[in-house]
C-alpha cells in the first residue's frame, strides 16, 4: 500500500457504509480535524464519528490526489476538492509491516470569511 491509496480506500469504505473499515485507515492515536471547528482523537472516536456520518448514506466521489511528499516514514497526501472549496491534507506514517496509516487528517481547509 502507498500513502495515496488511503484516499481511495476511504472513498470505497465510506460508500460501502463501513465505518470500522474507515477507522482502520487511522492510527490508534490519530487526530481528525472534524467535525468543522472540532477535533476527533483516536481510532475508536473516529469510528464512532463515521458511524454517525455514514448513517445518512452520503456518497463520496474520488478526487485526484496531488503529488505525495514522503520523508522517511512520514508522508503528506492532499487532494483539491471537486467543488473547489479549500483543500484536504493528511499526514500518514509507515507502519512496521510497510503499510501506511493516517496520523493527522485535515479534511477541509476553508478560507476564513472576511471580517
């Protein structure tokens, strides 16, 4: 698995309604900047969050990833959303078995409203 595969797996698992499968893409102590304005910390909390989100049966579309940046066992992945609203970025860490898990996930960067 490559770091950028996580985004594809996220879409596949979300569209299948598989909250546990989505949570497996995250490290045990991962930090997810969601819902907006809050953080969700830890794989169990991320699974619980996605159980709620996926109960509404949202449909996710694949987004073309930007080039992945890798430095040793850390990778930065990102995608520009199809709707052009901000960006998405994730930091993944290589696991001892060679797989990758998200450790930080910022699914939405939005430009603050002008004051």
